[in-house]
C-alpha cells in the first residue's frame, strides 16, 4: 500500500511539474528582437540640402522603407521609428526612448549631398576610445554617456558585419567603421550604429536598401 501511495505521489508531482513547465513556456514567448531606426533631422532641423529636398525628409523615407522591408523578411521583428514626418525631437529624446524600450539594435540614418564620383557610405560607432574600461555587473552605475560600454564588443562586431556586406557592393565607397564620440549615438545602451549615405540625388539611397536589409537580417539571424 505504501509503495502505491509513493508511486501515486510521484506521478502527480511529475504531471504537475510537466504541466507547469508547459504552461510557462506557452505564456512567456521569447522577447522579440527590437530595432529602433533614427531618421536624422526633424521638422525644426531639416538638415542638409540634397537635390531639391532636405536630409530629414530623405532619412524618414529610408527609415520607413527599411522598416517595411525588414518586416517582410521577418514579421516577428519589432521595429520602431524615432519620429513621425512632422515631429520635432528634443535633445536626448532618442536615447531615452531607446533605453526605456530596451532595444537590441539602434540604427542612426543620415544623408548628405555627394560630390565624389563614387558615392560614399560612412559607418560609425560611439566610443571615447576608453577600451580599457572593465564592464561591471549589469546593475552597476554608468554615466549617461558611458552606457555604450555595456554592449561595446557586440556593437563593434555587428558594425563590422554590416560594413563587410557593403564592401562587396562595388557601387559604394565604404569608409569606417569610425569609433568616436558620434553625437547621434550618445547615451544609447543598445548596440548602435551610425550610417551616413552620400547621395547624388534624393532617390539614390534605394540602391543601398537591399544591402542594408541583408546586413541587418544577418545580424538578427546570427546574434
């Protein structure tokens, strides 16, 4: 009788543990990969003149197209644009927004009027060149402008991967990755990459879209 009771208790315990694990896995799906795309400039700061348009309008077009293409490749991605077409962005608003949402990748998109024969693309990552700093525990305090060190190695790897894909495209002259105090990326905890695209006309960015999408999807699939 005692053995039967013990066996019954074991079966009930095993079944309840299995049911709990099954329910837990169903109720807590994995966190989606979150990408925030910054379209440089805003309503109050239109940026550089390109063709018959301004940088802020062109970068917003790029950000929207990039979001749409990425979601076609992977609908489970969560992609956030830093602003609407007519919005004005306050200082450090992008960094506060990105950190609050705990994004995984931050892309800062910029454009300028190209004067060289071969259009250029510049890649940046934020750095004070203080690689000697040792990352403390996750809950340690970091000044706002030093939080980038938490994901510095990952940022460097991802920026290099994206750069390498563009180097395979003969249409562009690739510059960087430059590690410096790049203002658009200050205060962002997530891995963050800045891209400046040289354009001879306001639509030339479309030639870089496919490579940009492939590069980001490579990062997402191999993270």
